[in-house]
C-alpha cells in the first residue's frame, strides 16, 4: 500500500516536474525572443530612421547609450553594403567575444538564429530595416543562451532534490497519519480478540473519536451484547432442562424400587433391574449436563484452594486401580514434589478420573497407562498417556464436544455417553487451564493438562516424591 502510494506520488511528481521544466524553457525562450524583436524594432524606428537627418554618429552614440556591454547583450547595425555601422563592445561579464559573431547571410527577412561564438551559444535576432528615405540596414541583437540555461539548470537541481524529499516526507507523514488513524482500530482489535464465550459480559473500550471508528466499536459492542443474550439464553435453557429432569428421574427410581420391594416374579425383577439401570444412566447424563452448564456459566468458582496435584493424582489413580486390574493394564505413576495448583479439589479429581477412565477404557488388555505430574515454568503439567486404540485425525477436533464419541458402539457398551471430555474441558476452562491431546490411531494417546501453578511457591506440607505402580 505504502509502496503503491510512493510510486504513484513519484510518477505524478516526475510528470509535474517535466511539464514545469519544459513550460519554463519555452516561456523563457519566447520572452527572450520577444524582448529582442521589440528592442531591434525600437532601435530601427527611433534611432536608425534618424540617420539621414542627424548623421551616423548620432545613431552610434544613441545606441551605445543602451549599454549592451553592461547587460551582456550584443548589438550590431550593418549597412546595406555589409560594412558595420555599429557593433557593441565586449560584454562586461566576458561571456562571449562580440568581434567574432559571424556576419549574417540572410539580410532580407527577420529571423532568429543560434550562433556558437567561442564556447558560448548566442541567440540572435536579425531585423532588416529600411528608413523612410529608402536606406537599408540590418539590426542584430544577441543574448547568450547561457542565461536561460542557468535558470533551467537551477530549476532542474531543485526538482531533482525536491522530488525525493517530497516523496519521503509524504510517505513518512502519510504513514504516521495512517498509524495514528488506525491506532484505535488496533486497540479495538486487540480487545475483540480477547472476547470469548466466558467474558461476553465485558465490552470493548469506547472510542469517542466521533467518526467511523466510534461507530465500528459501538456496533461491535451491540453485537457482543446480542451474543451475550443468546449465550445466556442457551446456557440457562440447558441448565433448566437438566434441573427439571432430575425430579421425575428420582421419582421413577423411587417408584421402581418400591415396586421391586413388593414381591415380583423373577422376570419382572429383571425388567425392573434393566429399567433402573437405564434411569441411572439417564440421571448421570442429566447431572453431567447440569455440571457443564454451571461450569460454562462460571457458577462454580467457589471452593478453590491450594491443592497438591501429585497427591490428588495419586489418590485418584488408586481409586481407578480396580478398573485397570480388570484389564491387566499396568498403571505407571510419576510425580514431582511440590506441584501445587489452585483448584476446586472435587473438580480436579473429576478431570483426572475422566482422563484415566478413558485411557483404561480405550486401551486393550495388558496395555499400559502412564500418569505423570510435573512443573513447567508457570504451569503444572498433568499428563496421561496410554498405548491404546488412539484417535483418528478426523475425530481429534471433535472429542471435546458434548456427546461426541469416535466409536459409538464400543463407547456405549462401556457405559460412556460422550460427556466425559466435555466436563474435563469445562472444568479446565473454568480454572484457566488448557487441555491438549496428541494421538496416533492404533498407537495410543496423550492427554496433557496445563494448569496454572498456584502463585506462592512452597506447599503447606512437604510431600514425598511418588513413584509407584498402583
Ligand atoms: N485415551 C483415549 N484413547 C482413545 N480414544 C479416546 C481416549 N479418550 C477419549 N477418546 C475418544 O474420545 C471420545 C469422547 O470421550 P468422552 O467424552 O470421555 O466420552 P466417552 O468416554 O463417554 O465415550 C471417546 O468416545 C473416544 O472415542
Ligand atoms: Mg469418558
């Protein structure tokens, strides 16, 4: 953009300079010609015309009064026979030698010629004049072309140095003005980039510039407002739905249990058992959805404390040991000491449990799962790695979506509803943590949680390093 602007400006300036130069050259040339034509005519009509009455001395005397030597001009009056009546002396500035100006060849018509005298170019106007009583003279006046040339040369210098200077100033100034004009836009863009579904209640800073930029920031704020409304509407809706579903589910459960207690046949008992199982499953889904809605709405920030991540991970892994044992999966555990985070411990346990549960679930018998906890500059890192089925590339972007399961049949058999990772993500986001996944289909997966480390370093009690097979 700047290059285009500079290029266009340079071209326009060059065209402008060229026309000024040529225009001035033409003007100076024409006015010199005109001035000399005028002066030769005056010499003819006012002086040479008097030659018969007042004599040649008068003409010579009067003409030299014009002081051509001082003005750097050349004047010559030649009689009809070619003899010179008057010729101006050497010019004071010595720019040419007046005695070496060649005699005219054409003496009949008025003409302009350029003659080279020594190394000076003279512009000479020739004016044939006939007095009232028929005597013929040729009046010549010349001026060094050098005068015009030096004016043009000066102009050329000004243009040659001025053009780049003007372009540089214009580009520099234009850039500065543009930057200043775009500053509020950058400011708004930086703020807009930080807007996400979690801070939709915030607004962009108002810009009171009274121009399009103010309008832009206002429209963006209105748009964020509308987004905020619809987001709130959606999350209120799913929270309300989940909440409303809980009561009837509890009632169904109670009624079924009462029914079972009232003596039923074995077949009926089996049916009741399976309905109870399904209603349990439904309750779990409803609870999870409610939890996600609340986390998304930022309602679960209470109950945070400094927690030793290694200790929490170890005890959570202990709880899941049975699951791993059932499939003969080896659970490796490795944790650095003093990895402390600020968290709601129950939620943190849920993250670890969900990830471990997945790792065990999606790893075939006799595989392994590694859990590690370490510090990495500002973050505490929790990593859960398995050598299980892995996740296909096309599924990777979706696994954190609600109800998404890469292999629906298998996942449902193992009791998954596709909400586990959504909860993990919701909890992490609520705590300012990030969860990442790296996976190769058929080889295994790594889930990595980057949790901001708690601000002051030392944990309340020293925790030993855990290296254990659980
Ligand atoms: N460790 C893992 N190995 C392979 N696939 C996984 C792993 N963790 C999650 N997935 C995939 O991500 C999907 C979503 O996980 P999740 O939300 O926990 O749902 P669920 O476990 O109920 O199926 C799973 O269905 C599975 O396809
Ligand atoms: Mg799961």
